[in-house]
């Protein structure tokens, strides 16, 4: 459904969703504004991934309305652990997939603009030396960067990431978050995370505490201080 939006890019109004008889989300009201960096936190099974699927249009709510600003592009980065590494494809070709229309992917002919966009994205990620490498031979951190590149190569207005640092070591986490900070200069970031250490270091970032309902939305409060309620 379309609605006139200005700084608001995504609006969820009174959203509820159930899997069969199990209620997963209830009466969700959420607005995502242009250039916002919003972290979604909460327990496993609290509805975080379901919320993202609703925004992406992969599932439909049982009740409520979702408004997406007309014309905006949304990029999605799944957890690397859920990505099939066995598929014989290179870093370059994986990122190129982000330039293709899913409905005609196998008939897509790469243009000069496509090739330049992929080259620029690989350079932004610092992965020039790995461009021809098979994704099955990458480390977890490297593969996560490739998945980010696949989403970024289409120059989305909104970048949605599902636990991009899950199962990564401290150095790889730091690199991923530095990339996100650089992307945030001209993009809206919507991030699912359990990384409390990162949140404690970025208390100016807004968070949503989600456990079926939105329990809290506002600036993160350090775990050394009071809990967010």
C-alpha cells in the first residue's frame, strides 16, 4: 500500500502475525526514517526475523498495514551461516547477482554499468585479491562481506542485515561494523543483532527491543547502567 512519505521510509502500523495458532508479533507500530541506524534486539523467537520478512514482503501480516516509500530500494543481507557455500560460484559472480532482476536472472546480460558497479563494490570491501575465489573457500568474515556486497551493488536506500556478526571473531566483527558505519553516511541501516558489546560502544544508536511486542524504542542504554525497559 502506498502513502505519501517524506523522511519516513518504512511504516508498520498495528502489525500482527501468527504461524498457525502461535502469535509471533502483536500490535507492532514502527517507523524507520531516512538515514536512521536502527538495531533490533531481543530473545530468540521474539519475532525479529519475522519482522524483517514482513518488511521485505516475503510474508504478509494477519492484521495491520505496511507502508514502503515509493521508489526506494531495499537490500537484504542474510546470516552467512545460512548461505549455501557448496554452490560453485566466485566472489565476483556472487556480487553480480545483486544486479540481476530475480524474475529474469538466468537471462540477464551484464552491462558495462553492472560490471563497474561490481568492481567498485569489491574495491569498497577491500576484496580485490579474492574476486575470482570460490565462495566455498572463504572464511566466515569474508563470506559475510561478499553477502553485504551482493546487497550493496544495487545501491539500496535501505540496508537490512540479519545478525551480520554472528559466529565471527572480534577482528571480523570490528571490520563489519566499520563498513556499516561507512555505509550509514548515505543509507538507512536496519540491523538485527545480539552483540551487546557493539551496542554499548554506540549508545547514540537507536534500538528496538522486540519480544512479540515492541518493549522499548530509543537510545541504547549501556549494560553497565540501567536495563532498557
